C-alpha cells in the first residue's frame, strides 16, 4: 500500500510597476516636443508602455507586471526604467529612438502591496555627455500569488538578445503612425479624436451671449483620448449668426493647450460710442456745449402782471402747448404795491418739436388761486417765437394785453390788465436753463440741476502747552499724582491729551501736545477747551475756555505762532492755560480717499498755482436702467439724476422722471490744476421728490464711474458708454449704462504741463510737518461729514448718502474681497520679475540654443565694453515703451470687476463686507468669521516668519552663531579676495557668466552647494516659544 503525500501549495511572486506619468521631458523630435514611451527591464524581462504623441508631460497610468524568479534574492535584483522618444512619431529623419532618461532601482526599494506610494524619480544620464531632464512617477509593489494545479507553468522568458530582436522586428513591421486627431476645445474640457470628426452646430437660442475669450497657454492639460469611430455624417451648414471667439496667442506652439474662458452674461467693459455722436478725434476750435447733443426747448419767462381784474388773491399762470402744460407758483407782492400787480419771476423750459411748429400754439393764461377763475390770457404762434443762440444777449420781456377766450370775457369786469413775459427757443446751453422748470421734471425743487461748492476747510492746530494755578483737590492719598487731561471740542469733534506732567515746585502741568481738527467756513463756531481731573473714577471739571474761530490766527507756512495764556472760566479763579492756536492754510484738507483724490490744492488761495487746462464733461444720458421703485399696477419706474465731482465743484443734473433711458445732455467744465486727479460721476434714483418736508428719504445709488484725467490725451474727445454696477449683499449687479463725453483741453507738451509731473503731489506743509496715517484718516472722516452737512443744507439738497458714496467714505472698511484684490495686484506687479526669472531659466537650460548663444555674445560685448551697459539698459526700456504703444488703452477705463474680485464672491464674505461696526450678526457667525480670519492671519504669520528666517541667516554668516559655517564663509571670502586681486576682472566676469549659462549636460539637477550652505545656516526661529 502506497501512501501519497500532498505537496505544499506553491506561490509565485509578481512585481507590478505602475508607470503613472512624467514631467518636463526634453524635446527630441526637432519640433520642440517628444513622443515618449517607457521601457521597464527586470530579471531579464522587458516590457514597454504605449507612446504618447508630442507630450513633454505624458500621462500613461499603465501597469507592467513581472515575475520574480528568486524571491529570496529579490533585494539584489535591479529594475531599470528607461524613457525613449519614439522615432516613428518624429519628423522621420531619426534612425533610432532618442534616449530621454532612466531610473535604476534596487529590490530594497520595493514594497508589499498596500504599502506602496507614488514616488517621482529624477531621470538620470546614461553617459557624461547626455542631456537629460525631467521626472517620472512610479508606483512599485509586489505580491505573492498561489498557484493552482490546473495552471500551466509559465514559460521562461527568452534571452534578452532574442527578445530585443523580436521587439525590433515588431517595430519594423508596425504600420506607419496616423496623424494626430482633431482637438475639440469646449468649456473646461479638451477631447482628442483620432479619426475624422464632423459636428453639427445648433442655432443659438435666446439672447445672444457675449463673445467668449480663447486663451492659448503653454502648459498642456490632461487630454481625453477618444477611440477611433466611423466617420460621422457631413457637417451641417453653419448658422446665420455665429459668434466668433476672440483669440489671444501667447507664444503658443503645436500641441499646446487651448482654453476657453467664458465671459459673464453682463458686459462690464466700457464701449466707444463716438460713431453715434460724431464729435471728432481732435477739435481745432472748442465750441461751448459741443460735447452733448443739442436739445431744443421753448423758454417762457413770466415776470409780472398789472391791472388784473379783482378779486386776484395769489394768482398763478398756466403755460400750455400742444404737448405740455405746466403751472407756475402763486404770485407774490412787493411791499406797498397794489394787489392787482403780482410778480412771479419764473422761467419754464418746455420740450420743443420742430415738426409741430407750424400747427402749434403757445397759450399763457392767468388764473385766480382760490376760485380758479380765468383772469385773462395771451396766445402766440410758435412759428413767430424767436430763436436765441448764446452768446446772444437775453431776450427782454415785453408787456402783452390780456385777452379773453369769448366775447363775454372782453367785459372790463371780467378780463383786464397786462402781463410781462418773454418767449424764445433755445437749447440747454441757455443761461436760463439751470433755473428753469423743465417739462420732463415735476414741479418740485429736488429735480432741478444745480452747481454746488464744497465749503472751504481748514486744519485747526491746538497746541496745549501748560496749565498753572489749577484747583486740585487737597485730600489726595499720599504719593498720588493728579491725573489732569485737556479735552478740546470743535462741533462734533472731540479729542483729549495724554496725562499731564506735573512740576512739584510750581504745581503746574505740561503737555506740549498737538491736536488737529477740521474747521469749515464761515468760521462761526468756537473751540471749547476743558480741563479735567481724572484722578478719581468720576472726572472733575477744573475749568474751561471758549475761543471763537474768527479770532484765531491763520498761517500758510511753517512760521512760529506765539502761545497765549487763557484764563479758565467756571469759578472765581480757576487758573490759566497756555495754548498755541492757528488755522493751517498750507495743508490740503483731504475729504476723499487718497487714491481717487480730485484736488491737491492747499486751503490758502495765495499758494495756488495757475491751472494747466480745462476738463469738460458732457453727461449724455443713460441706457437700460433697472427699475428702482414700483408704482401702482406693478409698473416699475426710475427717476434718475447724475452727480459729478471734481475738486471743490459739484454738479447735479436735472431729474428725468419715469424713464429707463434718460437723456440729460448737460455739459460742465472744471479748471484742472493737476492732471493726476480723478473725476467721479455717480447716478442716483431720486426718492426725496416723493417725501414730505419733514421726511428724509435717502436716494438710491445706481452706479459710479471714475475717470483719471492723466489718462486722457490732450484736446481729444472721448465719447464712451460705461456700465453702472452696484455691489450688493447678493453679489455684483449691473444697473444699466451711462454715456459720457470727456475732453481735457490743455497744451500737449508745454513746459507748464510737463513741470507738474516733477512737483510734489501734496502741498509743502505735508512734508515739513507730516500727518500720521491714523490721524489723517480720522481727519478725513470729519471732513467728509462736514461736506455732507454743508451740501445737505443747499437747495435742492444733496443727501449725505450721495456725498459719502461719491467721496468713498467707506473705503477703509475691512473686506476680504478687497484684500484678495490687493493681493492679486501685488502678484500682477511682480509678474515681470517672475517672467524674467523664467526667461533666464530657459536660457540656462538651453531651451532655445540660438537665443542662448546670442546672449553669450551680448554678455561678452558688455563685459569687454562696460560703458555700454547703462545705455543698453535704457535703450531696452525705450524699445519696450515703443512696443507697448500698440497696446495702449483706447478709451478711459471705468470700474474693473475682475480687478476688484467682484465677479465671483463668496456670499458670506459679501455679507461681512456690508456688516455694521460693531457687528450686528449672531455670535455663531462672528465666531466663524473670526476663525477664518485667524486662518488667514496664520498664513501671513508663516510668510513673515520665512522672510525673517532668510534675513537672520544672512546675519548668521558673520555672527558666529554657527562657528563652522562662519569659518567656512570667511575662508571662502578670503579666497575670493585673493582670486579677484590676482586675476583680471573681465576674465572673472566671463568665467562666472559662462558658468551660470553652462549647458545642462554639465549641470547637476540637485541644489547647488551655495544654496545648501545658506539653508543650513541657523536662524532665531528655534528660540521662539
């Protein structure tokens, strides 16, 4: 009997090499690219991946599996992964596959399945003169597999020579490669098809979108390879309306990425509309009101009446045409004048249409106010009304006999008397237009156009010197020094000094502290100075002084102002205080944000310089304004008006009621003293016209446009349409468009104009006695409030919300959006340095050998002739400026939504931006925002720590914190000194330059010894707690 023993289960070990991708390979096909594939060789087994056509950053994601013949000695086996450029995909001139690099790994670097990780290995050279670069990503692991009895043994691998011969024979019999497929670029995706592709383009539906932007960039994205399909049907005919994308090429070559950036639905860029209104590029003669479209008006001036039939108590006048009817205010009477001689002194501006001039009449009638009785009228034929064109003299009013409507009205008891009036046809340039009641505006004062002037503002400097003979409480604890402070008040402004220094011998207190306030003309207020004893919990008043502003000395320079003693009031004798008060006229009182300031002149008019030009603004009209209020039956309405601000002059257009496309066509001028200033134009919806006298309803903002004067060419008219945008809690919202015409009339390059650019931006006192940033911001807030209060008291009033919006009073408020915008502005400013570094890196790596050789020659010329270095640099700057002249802005830029980071904002960040100070949100939201701010501050903290570390490492070179490093540094410096003394400087410069530009085959991919030495230097970060 024979017993069969069961054999133990046999296992086989398999090694898996996952070739993921490669990065930054060297181009080898003669066309700036490569078609790489990877070959793995392990234990006599050789396998390869597929070829990626023209990819310097190929992605394979392929697994190559090998059998480990001797698992016990696997640690001594070698795995070689080599990367080649496939000659079949090149230009056809190569006879062999170009070597792109290799990686040699030992068995000790293999891990069991489940412990593996993706590792990028630097490609190595095959010989000293090989030129290799790039990395390859591999994931390597092994596992043991159980053998089943039915499994056939795996045939041993053929010898390497025989396998290589078979591989070459297969490649020789391989059919020629097909041309790469068509690349379809869609929004966010790139597809590559290997066969012919036909696509049917559907007709556009709905509103046409703005043209999309196609940007060609250099870094290739991942490509989805689509298998070859049968040919599709013939492409259908393109639609009649196609929107061709705008293409910007940024040094794009074959096989590079094409990305489409879709613009938002709303167009946020300004547009040129000069073709709609032919204003001309440059005008030889400047005519008044030539920037706007002339609008014809029928002007009627009602002066007074005489001999009216009784009773006539407060009569009024009706003016009627075929399309308009307006009513005057109630008449007024002069003292000691009869009641039959009322006066109105009122001008009406009615819309005038030339087509109806032959059949239209002008009817002017007088009515009694309490009884609505007809008192007489006058009728004119519009064809007989004269036309007045400034600078013609005003038309003198004449007396006209009042007539009745019927024969019964001719009774002397019914109709009698005369009326004094004048009627003419003119445009909006007429002198009477600003004060006229327009037919497109209702009969309220809040709709009239007006020109305002900001109040003249001064800085009030109060220097508190000392105080004597104060009545200090005698019952103070021992060793207690009285705490005496001075409080100064001017209107709503209030400041306190620091604690006074007590002189124990004279019992006086000294401060020598300056306090600054904003004072506005007329100087009718008073400065109140209070001395307080704050030793105890409750402040005790020691005395006060009241100084009228009109008695304070004014100065325009830095001359010394004598201090004066002022007796304290509030008792029999409370002591005295010494102060130095003066009104500073040499400063410019800032009421706007510094980056959008429209004026830099000092307060004192004696220091003003002559103007350099005239700024003309034509406010044409608005387009597509959104409804701001709702009337009955759900109908939307907008009553828009414009406000423009430049310098101390504010202008306000008339309100065009119930119109989404208002036409103002009003023109204004300003004198320009500095072209580096900003003009601000805002559009608002009028709500005060519907409010009661006691009710203050703020006007709603529609949008704002800023135009920097220095960006305007001299004597050129810019007629553009700017989008009106408002940032709300829900995001960016386009409210419509405004059409503006701007011209800066000045000599182009006269010495007076060019000399402004070399003068200080602010007046002289800002540099002799500068103000602190926090102090200046506080003074700006006070000045803004005073300007708002001044303009609110005007007629018609300019609301405080309008003034604050025009002056950017909230520009200092914290906003995550503004922080991001400023960060990206810094990145954009430093982009040239990054571009220069990349260009130098390409030169060092010999990406373009011709450019590198030319740079070698230029470097030799500059080293041998160093006198050419500075002229060559300035000539390069000149050439850059001439080159960029082609890309100069054609129109003045408005608000940039992309620069403001307003197109895609997080809702919570917007809600935080509109939050009040202090916050009015629940504690949970405040905690979340605080944590987010802490995370942002942690990143800033890390960056600041890195900067400090690099600076401390530089200091550590000679500070002997690391004795060995300092010795090495001193020895190297000594060697450099001897070398530079013994060798000619030009030879040293040439050697250093050529060493920096050496070929990559002589370059080590690892960091240099100098950089390694610097990174090992100690810093003070290890001493932080």
